[in-house]
């Protein structure tokens, strides 16, 4: 995880935070939406890749040339049978980005593999599958929350050093 610019909570968009270098042009594909196209600078990136897990997240935060902020959350899968997804949102302030990160529900990313569930399954089997799904949802939420916590810690460390 490598933030590239100190970002401090409570600061609205403004010209007092100049864009470093020349802005790049970005085209972010989005799951179920049109691509998000903007010019700007990447402020921070964090990735949660762990070889033991079947998926991982990447978080990117950008400042646009019009001094707004873009949050991108990507989910990658090891399995080629699962589709990687990208979601992106535009915010007016950095605290709005941080709020979105803190309230993002990674439990919504868990696929409920219910294709084998039939009405004739015993109740105990259905209960076991429900518990397994609940455990996967909890694990996804904890995994994402850990990444967000690490990102905030790195941002604070860079801001304190500045």
C-alpha cells in the first residue's frame, strides 16, 4: 500500500492542494455503469492481495483537474470463472471519500452460491449453507475493513511526516 500524497481529514476541495505534475487522463470502467472519464492525479492506492485468498481489493483515490475526488474500488478474483469488478464514484470533498470507504459494504461482493439449493434439502443442510454464507460475508467485510484501516494509517503517517 503506497499513498502518494498526504490527505488530511476535514479539508474540502480547493486550490490550496495543487495537483502534482501534469494530470493524467483516466477512463475507469464501472460495473453496470458507463466508464468514468476524467483528468487528474492519483493521490493514494492500496491493495489487499494475499495469496491464500480467492479475491483481493484495490482502492484508488484521485483528485480531478476540477478539484473533485474520485474513489475507485476494484475487486479481483483468482478464479478465471469469476468476473473482476470495478466501481467508481465522484465526491466534492475528501471527507466524503473517507466516509464512503468506511461505509462500503464488502458483504455485497460475496456471491451466494445457491445453484444447488433445492426445496427437498433437509433444514439442517439449508442452515449449514446459510451459516457458511454468513461466514464468507463476515470475512469479506473484515478483509476490506482491514485494508481501509491500513490505508488510513498510511495516510496519517504521511501527513504526520509532512
